[in-house]
């Protein structure tokens, strides 16, 4: 099992550009989430999904879109990047009825 | 809402020293509690968990006890190693929640020196 994979590992964007952060898991987990990690703020939930076709907002959803067309994939879209979105982004997944979340290695995004 | 408060770091210790990282929480229900560890350049890994009051989670020499009366879940290790240098996150998840949500503390960086 590869677990949770994320691409790219690093990305630099200019303000106003759009991009998609990819996340995939091969554990057949129902639940997937996106977090951002900022210094001194821990991890904050952006969006999450409880199954294919079902998504919901987390704590800091503005400026981000998600979709879940398959169990395996949960991409995060930045529609118009802003410097405030400079952060490290983590995708996570877990099985239903279990609390342990598995995290991907992260994507470090810089918006100039 | 739910919240987790951790002691601020960085914590710098010599190898074989005793480690305590404090964590307290606020929650409306009966949360499960977790410690996650993040090694440099990597994602978070679950270190240990406790799902009800008085439970003790343990792993790799680390321990934490779920104290409902003090709403705490302090992380301890009797003898740290250089390889324990990492950032440690305390987190909670509400037991009744169905969504995949964890509430994290801000993290405590541990630096262990020889």
C-alpha cells in the first residue's frame, strides 16, 4: 500500500493563478480531509468528505474547492491564489468507525 | 467550540532526560484524544490515543493518560533520544461526530541533543 499520496511536493504560484493539489489513497477509506498548517496555528481543516459525492466545509474553506468523484481521490482546487494561501497542505484519510487518520507527506505552496 | 491548548516550545532536552509536554482541552461531549508526531519534512503520524476517561495510550516509550477531571492529556517519556526530535501535536475528536474532523493544538517542537 502506498497509503496517502500527494502531488506536487512543492509549488510556487503567482497571485491570481489557479491550481489543483492532488490527493489519493489506496486504503479504501471513506473519510478524507484537507488541512493547512501554518506556523503557530497547528493544523486547520479546510474541507472534508465522508464518501464519494459528499463534501463539506471545515474551519477555513474560503478560496478552496473540493470534489470527490471516487473513493480514492480528493483534489483541492485553489481558484485564484492569494499570498494568504501560502502554507503547507496535508491530505488525510480514515476508515469509517475508526478515529486514526493517515496523513500524506504534504504540499508546500508559496504564493507570491 | 472544541479547542486544544499545548505548551509552547521549543523544548530542548539532553538525551535520556524526562519529557513532559502539557496538553489541555475544551470539548462539549466526550472526545477521543490523540498525540500526533511530525518528523522533519514528513506528514503527521499517530503516536498514541485514548478514547475514554482514565485510558492510558502508549507507544514507543511515550505515554499519556486521559484525565477528564483536569481535561488534560499530557505526553510523557522517561528517557528521550535524539531520534525523538520532532513536532508533537495534541488533538481531539468528538466521540459523537461522524465527520472526519480533528481539532489540533498548535504543536510543540522537541529538540533532543547529545
